[in-house]
C-alpha cells in the first residue's frame, strides 16, 4: 500500500528546492536589470505554495518509505518539476505553446538538450540561466542533488535514489548514502567551477562560461546561442569542450577516486571505461578519415570536428559545431548507434550505458562457449564483479522496453505525417537524452518547434522514461503496482 503522507511530504520538500532555483533565476534577471522579472517571481511563489500544501498534507508522515513509494516519488518529482518549470516560459512569452514549454523544461531536467525555442540569442538572461540550471540539477539527478544539498533528509533517500537509477548498481564511496552524495556532489560542483574558469580564459564571457559549464558537466547541451559552440568560432574552445564532455561521461566514482584519493588502479581495471575510450577513439578516427577522403578536409580539422561531435553524441551532451547530417551517409548509422548507447554508468550521460552493452556481449560470448563445452561453467564478470541471472534478466528487459518504446513512439509520430528517419531518430535521441536531431525535418542545429504538439508530448514522455532508466516510469503502468497488499 502506498504511503500517501510520506509521498506528499517528500514531494513538498523537493518543490522547495525548485522554488530556490527559480529565485536564483529571478536574481539573475535583477543583476542584468531585466524589467520582466515577474514570471520568475510568480513561478517561485507557485512552487513554494504547492510545496507548502503538499507538506501540510504529509504532516504526520512516519518517514518510512517502501519500494513502491520510492518509485512514485521519483516519477512524480520529475513530472512536477517539469510542470512547474514551464511557468517561466509561458509567463514571459518566451514560448507560448504549452507542449513546447513542457518539452523545453523536460529536456532541461532530463539533460536531453533538445530545444523547441527558435530565437535563443534574444532570450533574457534569466531564461537562459533557467535552462542551464535545470540541466545542472538534473545532471546529478534531482534526488541525488537534494541528498547532497541537505545534511539529513531522513525521508527514504536510499529508496528514492534506487528508483531513480533502476537497473544499475552505482558504486558507493561510503556506507551512508548521504555521505556518498556529499562527496560526489562536491566533486560535481568543483568540476563545474573549473570548467567555467577554463571556458572564461579560453574566450567565453562570464555568463556564457557559467551556462556552458553547467550544460557541459551535466552532459545536457543547452547553449546560450542558437549556433551552439559554433557561435564562438574557436578551435581551442572546441578541444576544451570535448575534454570536459568526455569527463562528464566517465563514472563519477572513478573520477572521485582519481582526483581526491589519487588512485589510478580503479581506472585501469575498469572495463567499461576502456570500452568507452576505445569506442570514442575508433569513431573519431572513422568520422575524421571519412571527412578527409570524402570532403577533402584538412586532417587536423577533420579530427577535431570528428572528436567534438562524436564525444558530444556519445556522452549525450548534444553540443554542435556543424550539421553532421551533411556528412557522408556512411557515418549516419554509427553516429546513431553511439547516440543510443551513451557513455558510462554513474556519469551524468544518458543512453543505454556501455556497462549494459558490455554485459550483453559477455552473455553472448558465453553462450557460444557453452555450445562448444556444454558441461563447462563460464561465470560472467564485469569489472571483476560477478553478474548473476537476475542482473542479466534486468538488462534483457531494459533492452526490450527500450526498443518497444522506440517502436511505438516512431509509429505514433509517423501517423502524424513525419518521415520514418525523423520519427525514429527523434525517439532515439529523446529516449537516450541526447538532443540534436538526426533527421531531415529537424537536424543538429534545428529547433524542435517544427514538430506538432503531439510529437512534442510523446518525446517529453520518452525523455522522462529515458532519464529514469525506463523501469521507474513503466512500473506505474503495471496493474500490480496499484494493488493493495
């Protein structure tokens, strides 16, 4: 049975955090002397009032949270944050379409980076900062961010975080979940600050540097310019952005052990990291050489462009420097593949995650070995950890749900008159939380405003499902979830 008071109390506390976020954006508008500050003030009041109502409804909650409560809180939390987050866009007139405003906010919190706005360069600083801030908070995960922000939640944060990262076991640095959250949250903040400082000295203005740092470390992709990183026309900046995008795709536990503990051995032994680096280098060389031989580009330019865009897609960041749909068609399918796979588990990136791909590969090779040696026992290990049948089954179900959602989403969008390529690629980029379009109607530098409202709602749902590892959302559609026991 669902513990309604605990759920309401947790959601109320989370909405207080969003009210603080909106107030910060109000402050940005005041600093830049923007007259239209009312949308953020009203939005913060709505978030605060709704939070107070939910906290009042949850008065007397025991603080005991079951597994179903965790799934409910996590899913409703992301939905509520996205709903309240649409208010600044609607009230300011930056995006009058409800579907597009919800799509934009959902894209921000899920760190997808797909935008339905078309005149980004003319938007107020407060709106631009709000987009980047949704990325930065969503990159850690809203529950994880709250655990790192508050000294003691005492609201079943372990159950909520488990629901937010369903299907993947994230290594803990400390037996206490809140301590792990503080350590990794501190590292996330430090890396964001370092990234902003580097961007500033590389030629970005202070506001651009801060916003792009938040988008980079969250592997989100929102930019303060419609042309994205191409607006700066700086090869040096492209190399630096590629570096920080790469770091955003690495398991943050490994980064913590490297930066804080000075331990290199875990990085050398991590199989997922080796596959991540290997795939990135191979795809960079493939795309770079294709550009050299097919378009006659300079070798260093081709490698830089290839590395930037491959890293952007593989880490699901979504920054762009050019329209890679104008590249030779032989690179389209590989680019779509790395878009779906994503980077490492425990990072801020989306996608299927390399660890799942690695596990499936080992299961497949084991089956071939068992055909040759039926009586032999071949245990499956990933990073030295034994993978049991339950984990394999969970990964298999994840793949089935991933492709089922992609198929249904593609079919529904095709019924709206959208081409097969646009429909399929749009669903892949939404479910993997990538952002740039890989089609004819919406390409890497285009706005999703060209899609009808129905397509935007479908993709907003896919973005939420992808960010919550599918299971947390899909469980709410299971009849057993609602049955009282």
